[in-house]
C-alpha cells in the first residue's frame, strides 16, 4: 500500500481509496494493525494525497443497526480521516436509513457512496444531502441525468480490468480514457476514480493495471488529449511515470499484447470474430452473436476446462496465440538483460512473465483438447455434428497431462513468490486455489491423493 500511495502521488492522484470488505457472518477485523494504518495516513499526507478508507459488506441482507455498528468500528480504525467511502451494499442501507447516514457524517464530514442509479432508487438518491458524493460507473450512454438533479455531486468510476478476463484489452483502456474525458463535458462531475478491484480471478497482479491507471489519470488532468491518437505511447508513458525508467517500455508493451491476445481468442470462441480468407480475424457486425459478454477463454481453461465450449475454436487458433505469447516471453527475456538492479522493476517483470506463461499453458491445453476432440466427419463435404467437442482433460494422453501438470506446478511456485512480494501472507492459500481444479484434472485417478502433498 505504501508503494502504491507513493506511485499514485507522483502521478498527481488526489485521493487514494483503500477498500475493505467485511463478511456479515464473520467477526469484524481488518488485515492491518492500527500502527500500519496510521503510518499509511502519514505517508499520504506527505504526498498531498487524501487517504479515503472504503468499506463494503458481502451482502446487503443485514440489520441496519448491525451495519451501523460495523461502520463505527471501521471509522474507529481511521481516527484521523474526515472522509470515507462505502460500497453498494452498505450504500443501499444508508440511503434508506437517513438517520444512520447523518450519524456517520458526524464522524466523517464527507462521504462517497457507490451505487447503480435506476428507477427504483432514483428518488432516494436525488434527495441525498450535500455532504454526499455519488460514485457511478462511467459508461456510454450515461443516463444518470434522468434520475439525478444537477445538485448531486457525482464522480465517475472506471475499472482497470474487464470483468471475466485476466487482462484488459487495449481498446478498453482507450475507451475508458476517452469516456473519462468526454463524459465530463456533458455531465457535471467532480472527478474520476480508477478502481483496481478483483473481478473474480484473484491472480491479477497490479502490474497489469498500471497502463489503465496512467491513461485515466492523465486524461483527468488534461481532457484535451486525443487518446485515440496517442494510445500507442501509453507503454512508454507508463514506464516513465510508474517505473521511472523509459527503457522498460517493453514490459508494458507485452502487458497490452496479453490483453489483445486474450480478447481476440475469446471473441473468436464466442462467435464475435470470424477468420477471413487471408487468415486474419475480422469483427462481426453489431447485433450479431451472443448478447451476454463472453468470459475469457483463458479464465475458463484455468478454472473449469471440462465444461468449455470448443465448437468455434481450432488448434490453429490456439497455436497462433501460443506464437504471440512466445514472442512476448522472448521480449521479456530481452528486457531482463537491460534490467537495472531494482526490486520494483524485477517484480513487474516477474508478474507480467507469470501471466504470459499461464496463458501459454492454457493455450497448450486448449490446443490439445481441440486436436483430440475434433470431429473427423467435418473434414469432408458432409458435416455431421459439431466440429469440435470437449473430450475432457481426463481423456487426454497421459504424457500431455503430465507435461502440463509439471508446467502448472512451476507456474504455481512462481506465483507464490510474486504474491508474497505484494500481498498479506494470510491471503495466499485462497489465491492458490485457482490452480487446484486444473491440477487435479491433469493428474490420473491413482495420483489424486498425491496431489494433496503438492498443493
């Protein structure tokens, strides 16, 4: 947290939101001591960054008085903070119980509330007092004007990752930056938030969030920048401002490559891309294809490979992604040779390399599933049934499974080291669980008991 506060302070961020989530069934306890939180507040003050403690519950089904007790204990841990932020579940309780909201305001003079504004809560939100600032998702079209009066203070929120993906697509980074600049011209807003929150896959290292953070921070200070025109400079700008070394541009170039490879393969699997005669993918017109946004092929391959739909995916598609990922790994190896003796630079390199290796392993697994699940009747003039079925990891050749299992163990070991370099040790067991399903699927039934000693 201290390094994050320092980095964001150098990039002229005015506020640092530190988010905590409390389970309604557990005893309230923060993972930091009061001394650590006090030190963090001091560091933020020295950097002219306002520390905003942020709290939410895992559920809104809780008694209002019990929620008030949790909020009071939370504010006790930040006695010097005059501002606080509450997530959607707590916000839904606070806007319905105005007496509790006023009581909280006596301790924190300024409150930020995150909420999705719609017809059901529009009237309650529209009557919020002036000390409340509403945090809404930045999207197009932004229809909050239909529910809110101009007197309501509004802040736009943008995420550093796409939901259901390992990495954010370069197009999403540019789109969020453009929205941050353009929406402020149409709707009176007080600022922009960039949120680095988990999207369900807990392995995402902070290194992959640096480019979206810098892009959104930059346009927040200078809305006149044409991000579509200068997006190719984002890796260089990020290296200069985050790593303080422009020679490390290659690291963030490869991070953006990972996002492009992941999204293109996922769109192909969902039927949103088609391969032309030259072999290059092209987009399908809007209105065609699935309405729900697809989940990343790589996330599915890691978490639940046996239930994946492989109908539109081919061994060639996975092979192309492997080629791109091998190029990224080669570029990272070249960057390692020029790496100065710096822990932060080495950690960023290790994190991006880790995700590259994990995606390469998922591509190898996908290629194997497509090869062994291919329908031989689709090679002739008469097509019968699906072109590719998912035969399951358990039906792959034993040599393929053993090779993949050994690679996964090596990646898991590297992940453990990088995780402990940035995160609290007590969170490691839960983070490592994402590898369990795939590793057990790769092992034969006779070795399932042996896996308990390895995991």
